[in-house]
């Protein structure tokens, strides 16, 4: 008996699985050794014509999923899909035998089979494998989505990524491009002499960024821990320890809203270089992202949302205050009191939170007037000190040696000359605690151990963070972050 909630197609497929057993064929198969994948066959023999292939008699053994099946009587065709794409297979009863041909006839779309055969070209000149052996490997008990409509519901595609990868060529393209991009980023930093390291995911103190954390409890220690919101502070401790050039590619977790650019679990690279500053980080980010773009795509010009983005260096460098002045007319080089800044904000319809200082208002002006207008790669630098608790002060002590990279109105990187003054660092942490008391639940906590590490002496250091998911979105022309993450977080059905 079958479960009551099965659809008709599922019942039929279960019956076919039983018929295979009755024939002495295991429905869920055994190991199968391939000599080629589909891409190798096309790469090796795409230039051979019909007569050349007929003469060579090249034998191959392949395996994959049946995606298309047609034919009747004693011969038929099917399209077999493996990791790299599809290839046509020609199946004849007198070539593979009656028993195997019966199994082929009963096969459904989605079944996984192995084929041994000869490479040839059909009358329509399509490169094809003429089967001499047919091996059933796995029975698919559920039908694939309709060939022409696929998984139309994007949420369902993300929820059932395994089906999306079977039927959606673009989903496979992005899935395979992502690791290539990450490998190129690793290669870039390795070639620059950086050492890849791993730091803890569980943090006992909230720090390294302004964000809401996920909180968990460790029973043996009877302590609360945060899933890390940044890798920054452990990596800077390694600079104190003398490692000089380190990076980590890892997952970060932020308990915040979800949209096309934000997922609660995401991937970044953070890198720190001793004896460097913000301008060195500008050069490094520019060099890294333009190099990786060219190495993965073979061009510096990429199309994203129907806009051509030019990734070749050099990129525009724009002080935040100059950008605000140019696009809003408000000049924050002038010294404003908090009351004056609040009046300016109200005049420009900018909402002011209880914990806002002049620096927060400067940031709010930037977000309203500048951020949405940036299209080509632009490094915006000189952030207010209040929103940059880990960055060095610039010559004007209201601002810091920090920059963010914006492309197509989105932030892709954040970097600065690291604060290495332990006295200043302690004061910044104390100011963050005051903000937390005023209701800013994204403010960081006091990390006494980190301050102590700085007291041993950290060389002047440049640090950077790059959002890998967003960079993959850009290079694959994928507008939603949930489509570059194989298993994104979703609401329950």
C-alpha cells in the first residue's frame, strides 16, 4: 500500500519501481564508472564530422538524468543531463537487447541511467551517443516540473534548490560560478602574501560591526554566545601577534531584515595588512575586484540589471562630505552643533533617532542624497567618527580614514586605517555603550581583551571587508541575494 496523499504520477512511478524489482533490477542502483562527462565529449569531438567519427568508433561511458525522451517502436532518443549539460543518446532495441529496451521504454523523465556507446553524428548533424549498453541507476519517484514552465514560483525554487538545479540552467550557472569567484579571491590574496586563517563563529562579546546578533547558549560553560557579526576583532588580534597579513572568508550572521540585498547568513572576506592604511586598502580592493572580474569573466565590462558597469581601474574616490555638498547643497565641512544639524535634517525631511549625533545625521544625508545615485564603482571615504568606532581619525577629527565601495547603489566593501590607539579605542567602546543605553541595539559592546591586545602594540594597519554574495550577484547578473546562496533562509510555507 502507498501513502494516501500521493498523486497519480507518484503512484505510477512507485509501481514502476516495483516492476524493476520484479525484473531483478535494483531501482536505486549501484556504483557506475564513467569514462567521460558530457562536456568532455563535446570538447573532444565537436570538430569531428560524421565520417571521421564513423571511422574512429570512439566508445564512451556516461551517466545522467533523463530530461527528454522521444521515439516509438524499437528505437528512440533521449537527452541525458549531467553536471555540465545535456547530450543526446540514441537507443535501439537491437543494440542494447530486448530486456534493456523494455526498461528504457518504461523509464520516466528524471530517472538516472548509465550509457555505454559510440559517439556519432545524426542526419541533423547532432553529436550523439549510440547506446550499446543501457543501465538503470535511480528511479525518480516524483515527476520533474513542466519543461516549459519549470519552477515558476521563485520562492519554491529557492526552497527546493535541488529541483531548481535540475531544471534551471541559470541556477546551475550561478551555482558553479560562485566557487570560481571565491577561488579567484583566495588566489589573489595568497599571491599578495596574505595567510588564510579561521577564527571563532561563537563570540562571547558583540563587536566588529554595528548589527543585531543571533544569541545562543552554551550549556557546559553556562554562557550566552553571539553568532559572529564580523571577523574583525579576532583578525586584528592576529596582527598584534605578528602575522602581519591575514584574511578569512567566512559566514557572518545578523539578526536583521531580509530583502533582495540582505540574508541573515552571508559570506564576506576580511583582510588585514600591517604597516598599511586606508589608501592601501583602496588600492587592494580596487585591484582585487577588478582582477577577479577579469579572471572569471574575461572582461572588465559587466551587465547588471541592464546597466553596463566598468570594473577596470582606476575608480572614483569621493569624500562623503564633498558628495553630500555636491548633491544636496549642505556643507558638513562647517562646524554644526547637534541642534543645528537636527534642524537641517528636519528641513530636508530626514528622520532623527534618539541616539543620533551630528555624525549620524551626516550619514543620513549621504543615504538620502548620494547612495542611490552611485552607479559605477566609487569609493566613498571620510565617514563620521560616531559611525566608525574601529577606524582611525583623519586630519579633521570629526571624520575617519574609512571608505565604503558602492556600485549600483549597493555597498560592496568597507575598509579603513585601523584604530590602534588603545586609549582612544576604549573611549569609542564606552561611547558605543552609551548609544546602546539610548536604544541603539546595533551598538557594539566593550571588548576589554581586545583593548588589552592593543596595549601590547598593533602596528599601523589597514583592514577591509568585501561582501562576497553581493559581488557574486554583480558578476552573475543576479538581482536577488537569495539566488546566489544555494540554501537561503525562507519563511515556512
